[in-house]
C-alpha cells in the first residue's frame, strides 16, 4: 500500500516543468520543424514564450506571481500553420490546450456562449489528461485486481466453504490445494485468451440522470452540468446485471478497479494547478471581432466580446465545476488573417495584453514541395501508407511533386489563398480514380509523374470557373 500511495502521489506542475528544462528555445524550434515548414519568426516567438514559463518557475514565490505570460498574436492567411504551431507546442510540453474561435462568443446579455466557457473547457481537458495519467500509473495494479475478480466469477469458491450467514467451514488442506491449482489453470487460460469467448454475468452500476433542459442566455453549458451533477448525486445508484464476454468483462473490471485506486480530489486539484500554470488557449479568428463599431446591425457586440475577453486575458478567477481557476498565468495565443481589419483595431486594453506580434509568411511553390515531402507527417507519406493498406504501391516522381506544388501555388494566386490546405484538395482530385478502384485493382503499382498530374488536373485548371468549385 505504501508503494501505491507513492505512485498515486500528486505530481505538482513544478515537477512537470522541471522536465521541460531540456526544452531550450533551439530544441523547441527543431521539434516544430519536424512538422511545420518555414515560419521561423513564429516558432522563435512561441519557443521563447514557452521557455519563459520554465524560467518563471525558477524564481522566488514573490516574484513568480508578478511575471505575466507574454501573449502572442499571429497574423497570417489561413493554412500557413498558425494553429499547428500552437497545437504542437502544447503536445511538446504535455500542457492543457484548447482552440476556440472568437467569432462564436457573444457579449454578455446576448444569446450564445460567454467567454468564460473557454476556461471551463480547458479545465475539462486538463482533468481528462490528469485522469488518464493516473489511470496509466495504476493500470498494473488495476489489472491484477480485475483478474482476481474475474477468476472469482469464472471459478467461485466451493459451496462447502459457507453453510450459513454466520457459520463458516474451512476447506481441508487437500481441497484448498486442488482449488488453488484449478484457479491457477484458469488464470493461465485467461492470460492466453482461451476463455475470451466464454460469458460471465457482471453487476454494472447505472447512474440515472433526469432529463432536464436548461433555458438561459449565459453560462448555459455550466449551469446545465451543475444541475445534472447535483440531481445525479441525489438519485439512487442502480445496478444492472449484464452478460458479457470474458474479454469485455476484463476491460470493464479493470476500469472499475482503476477508478477505485485513483483519488479524484487530487486529480481535480492537479488539473486546476496545471491549467493555471501551463494552460494554453488558442483564440482563432480574433480579427473577426476587431472591426470598428458601427453602432448598429449584427456587429454591435464585437467590442463587447473584446471587453469580455479582457478580464480573462488580464487575469481573473473563473468558477468551474471543479473549483475556481485563476487565469493570470495561462498563455493566450491569438490568430487572425487581418485582411479587412488590423491588430490596431482591437481595443487598446486588449492590444496591450498581446505584446508579441508575429507575421506568418504566405506559402509558395518551394514551401509546398517541402510540405509534401519533409515533415514526419508529410502528405505524400500519408497517401502512400493509406493506399498500401489495400496492397497498392504508388511512387511519386520528383517532377510530379514539383508540378503539384506549382498548381497549388497557381490556384491560390488565382482564387482565395487557403495556403497548404490547397494541397489536400489537389491530392484528393489527383488520386481520386486510384483511391476508388484500389480494392479491385489488378495492377497494384503506380508511378505518378508530372505528365500524369497534368493529365488529371489540366482541364480543371484551364477552366477557371470549374476550378472554383473543384479545387
């Protein structure tokens, strides 16, 4: 039990951030380079912001509270890597991360989601992360306990052990030995999967929640959850007997045993701590709420959304169902194309809370060639591996990759520039026939060259009106 207690001991965020000591800005940039092409200035900015978090943890407690995160605004067209940079950054450090769109929030008093819900959603993400970590820590012990419970169901103790409610008769030594030998045989069969098709009867807890619809214009999701939790705790726990296969029963029992071993109070505390110290909120489409006030019409609440965002970004306390969460040290990364508006159109107070501004470059032919081939999750690799599952081998010649890239750049210049996302539409169009007939193909090897690319896409490119709908 002492070992278990140590395993389940709460991991403070400081220990997690100590692991990040090796994540120097150069190393962060090199890790991001594995997945994102170009955008050096944006990578440098987020790497410095992340390193500053680790530096802050090394300060004295008094000074630590005074150091505010250096929030970032990324300016650039769609499809250049703004979201991917933020998402990969969060994965690097195992930080709670959430992407929200500024345009879906409304000013308090209007029907819609209020801005505080982003902090509640981030806390939910953090709780799930911590719970998964704790579950993996106790998984071995949970499996052992679940196996014992399953063996009790498969091979119940002999009825001679109990004669009455109070009277118990111990089995003789020979009986105990035979029972243990049989139990060990069953354990061996269970581990080898020989009992997987057998059925056992399990008693599973069911929590009956009343059907409730909450009508409110602010904080609807939080109010709805709180009422359901409150009434759910008042409702009696109902147990239902189910017949399941042994393989499924082992999974269910392991989950039940893991829940018993996890201290959910510590999970909640650690989740909130992790949100406050290492949470990242990515606010996309910030330019959509940056327009100057017209005073009437559908845009009337734009400045109101900014004013509601301000206290969250500045640092305030948000009530969640797991407890109060302070937003003082959450890192906010805002992003927008800023085609019509510009960052200076944001209210001055909000501008001041995003001291770092980074412009991301538009992508051209050279960047597209690198995107198709260099990253670990390169698009060409993805399509090759997908078709390999059908036994189809496709080989992309270098001139084909160059041709795909030049077509993507051409279509982006001619129409709306959607960045690297254009490569997805072109690749789907290019491999449409092969993907459709792959399971029935007799010929299993294909070579994609520049001629094939031109034949498949030239008609669409020539007809500008048609390419608007297809590419």
